[in-house]
C-alpha cells in the first residue's frame, strides 16, 4: 500500500473534485464551511479515494439527494470517509443501497462488510471497511443530523443539489 496522498481542499484542480463528477460534486460550499476548509489538507489513501469516487458515481446514477462525503480520518480511528445521502422513499433508499453495492462489486470487486437497516429503509449503513455510506430517508436524515455530529470533518464532496439549497438559504 502506498503512502497517503495529501490533497489541498482549496485547490479546484484537486483529485478530490472526483474527475467526471466535477459538475455534480464541487468543492464550492457555503461561507462557514469555506472558512473551516481554508488551508486544510486531508490525507486519504489512494484506494479510499477510488472507493469514494465509485460510491459517488453510483449514488449520482441512482439520483441520490444531498450527497456529502466527509473525511473523518483524523477524528475517527476506524473510518476514513463517511458518505451521507438522502432517498425520497423506502424504495429509493433500497435502490441507492443496491446501486452502491452493485457498482462497487462490478467496478472494484468489493463487497460490503455489512449492510444494516435495509429492512426498515429509514437509515441504512453500508460498511466498506474505512468508508461508510449512510443512506437516509428525509425524516431520518433531519433527525440524526450526521453532518452536525461530524462538523469538524473536512468536506470532500458535495452534490450540486445541496450546493443550490445552501445558496438559497444564505
């Protein structure tokens, strides 16, 4: 395994813009988050970046809403990245989960360590050993507010729909 690469978040050409997803996932965020990220560097292993990129592709393909990826490597001992996404209905939540699992199996040969909460489809956690994906219903996401819990974590990616919603509320 190679050494982690350091990606400056303030650099618009950073690989953390995730290549083809530049138009969907941008590092433009609200002013409070920009202040938090100024000058910050984030160390993410290359394989983790590849996994996150594939997760974001899958979530975008399945029309996931308000997609956020946070680097928690420095504040959590077992996880590098947390991805959070919202589904519009239990069926959509299940579709997002299936899309991520299928996409990673097809493109990387990865299977999740575990998938929890699929039956209720209110909050489904997919564990990919170092990267977790939290797929929420709208109500559960609002209630649990993981972004607030992990507010010290640098933002890696954010979907365009969330950026537009943030800009409207400013």
